[in-house]
């Protein structure tokens, strides 16, 4: 019985000693001063949109200035201030063993740059959240023109348009083929989204932002089965908004309505190979239809 009491007393004494050491260590660390500020940015894109120098200045202005006692630095207050920056998706603040304030930031990943009808622009991330532009950096992502509003708080119709922008942008940036193929997308109030390719002068009408996989599959089939034979200059407009078909308008002629099968492009396949071939002139104006092969 006495032996058990002695063992219990020893454990209590050890626990008290450890607690005392931790308390003394924490107090000693609190009396030390912040030696420096280090900012690390984690990002998915190839560019850094966060102003690292500006982040360091914000931390200093919020009470984390080097030379300040660590016990007087409120990390929660600094974190709250930094989270007001829309380019910061997530962050973590802590002091390392050298009393350096470490700021580990995860940057928001832009998927589209949007130009309004008045010429102003902004970025959006994959969730359609607003991101301000950086005058020193231009992101290599899809560009949308003709957005109807400059306001951050959008009306219901404008919000629907922005959701469409987000859906198309997410689809394009996640597919190497279409990301390389797309120059920009125009927003036409009457006809919907119009894609401008990097090769050729065609206008590709997508209509709304629904059923994108089917629409781009039909477009891929049309380039493989028709454009590869006629050449880029043969058509001035390609419309893939109608289910099961591609409506194309020949350059300087009447509409031709080829119906093409849905063909899923193989993964990691390069953009459709398009060879420019001379188109023989014809005296007829009769509509031609490309049948399923």
C-alpha cells in the first residue's frame, strides 16, 4: 500500500515538474521578440498573384512587426486581416524555433479573366469568386469578353451568366486540347457564348453553358471529319449548340448542316490536325449535307 502511494507521489511530482518546465519555456518564448517575417506561397497556377512584400507589410501593420515581443503579437488578428485578401484561399501563421513569424499561404487559382462591356476586367476562381487583377501579371487562362456588369454584387441574370463563364472556363482549363485551342470566348446577349479558336477565323457558337462535353465532342468530330478535308477557310461559323448535330455556315455560301457522331477525343491527344486544302469552286448553290460515316 505504501509502495503504491510512493509511486503515485512520484508520478504527480513528475507531472508537476513537466508542467512547470512547459510553463517556464512558454513564458521565456513569449518574452522573446519576433526576429523576421517569412511568407511562403503555395499555388496551382504558374504565376504568383499575391504581393509578398505587401503581405509582409500587412503583417507588420497588424502588430507582427519584427522586434515586437512575441507575447504581444495577436496571430488571430493578423490572420483575420490577411483573409480579407481575395487572392488568399487559406493560410497558416506560426512562430518557428528561431522566432521567425512564418506565413504559409495558399493562393486562389484563377480560371478565367472576364472583360465587361465597359472594358474593365477581373478574374474568377473555379467557384466563380471575384479576384482583382494584378497590373504586373497576366494569367494564361481563357478570356471572356462582353460581360454585362461592372458590379461586384450581381443581379440574378448576371449571376447566371457568370456561372456559365465559370462552367466553360473550368471545362477548358482542365483539358489541354481545348485550352490550347481556345483564344477567347465572347458573350453575346442574343446567341450565348461564342468561342474564337487560335487557328482559323471561325466563330464557334456554344449557346449556353450546358452539356459542354457533348458540344465539344461534336466540335472535335467536325474538325476531324470535315475541316480536315475542306480546310479552315471553308467555314465561317460552326454551331454545336443543337443536340446530335453541327450546323456550319460555309464562307460566302448558304448553311450546310452536317450531322456528325459524338466522338470522345482520346486522353492527352493533341489538337485536331487541320491541313489547309484548296476548295474547288462550284457553280451550284445547292445545300450539301455531310452524312454519317
